[in-house]
C-alpha cells in the first residue's frame, strides 16, 4: 500500500503572545500513514495532536522538517490546493466550518472552489448529503439545525470534495450520545469505502475501533501500534494521564473474577459474544 501521509523529523513551535519566546508543540515527529488506514490520534490536552492534524492539512507548516500529503509538500504554497484536495478536515465545532445560508450551498462550496463542473457538483452534493442522511434538509438554513446535524453537514462538505484522506479533529466532542453515534457511524462507513481516516479524539471507545492508535505526549510519539498493542501498555497510558478503554478495564476485572479472555477478544462486541458462549 502507498503512503498518503509522511511526516519527517517535524518540529513545530508557537510564538508566545507579545513575547519573543516560543512554545514547542511538536518535537521531531516521524510518522507514516498508508492509504486506507483508520488511525486514532490521542493524547492529553497540550500533547500536540491538534497541531499535528493541522500540519497534515496544510493549515500549519512545520518549523523544522517536512510533511508530505499524497506526495505534496505542505510547505509549498504552489501545491497547497492539491494538499487540501487530497486531505479534507472536519473540525470540532461545525459552526467554524459552515459558510452558507442554505445546506446544499454549503456542501457545494468546496467543489466550487476546486473548479468542478456544475453538473458534477450537483451530483456530488446530493450523494454527500445522502451519505450523511441529510438529503431531506438540503434547502434548510444550517443555523436551524441541531449540533449533530450541523456536524453531518460539515462532513458532507468534505465528502463532496472527494479527498483520499479525511481528518476528524475531535468531531464528537460537542455532541450528545446520539450525535456521537451518528458521526462515528459515518466515519466507519467512509473507512469501509476505502477512505484514509485520521481521528483526533479523547474518547477511548472511539479510539479502540480504529486500525491503529498513535498516542502523543509532550509533543512526541509515546506509543504507536494496533489498539491491542497500544492499550496493553496500561501503566504507560496512565502515566500519560489517559484512561484505558472500558473494554480493557472490563477484561482486567473479569480476570480477577477468574474469567480470563483470550488476547484476540478485545472489542466490546467480541467480549459479549465470548461471554455468551460460556453460558
């Protein structure tokens, strides 16, 4: 499989407000992501995960090192449009991403800026709205929608641009449980279709459903591997001020009660199926 994201020795520093000093948000990061992967990026506040996600979309450029998206250098202004077309981004607050007074116009905004033919834009908009179950709201003003519905419109706007990769920067943080479930279903559907997914999240029940988990701590990569590999390092995760997924805690408690689950039984549905078979 080809690499869609390549991060080489990247450091990023923020300038302190009204001061000459800088704050190092990322420190010599190296990371590669293959096409079609579902990567969960987690870490406590200030770990650098949101900074890294913005570098991957070209919203920021490295202080040192290189970031390549689909082969394009994010530091090269001449190919920045190619970067944005290759890797779309959905933000935590959908109000920061909605720009039009009608839903379908908002979804069409991205393709229009890419110079897509009007007939194809119409097809893309309808397809994207149907994918997020918002087609019936296409003529509604976005400000009348709920937070979860707005987030689905934001996702549709990115889908309509047809990127190979989509970055979700804590997309469920401001949503109720139903809204969270809806967005996670859409994310998994997109992954099933072959999209590369990068999910920045602080919800461990979301991270455990990914193919790969990358934990950042103080601007460095602390752990990187499959959910099973990463979450087996319970002490390291707790030292990084992160919680373990509920499934890991449950396996630990079951073990104390004399019920030891196989290593390959990991996700919640697997645990439930295994326990049902014991009866």
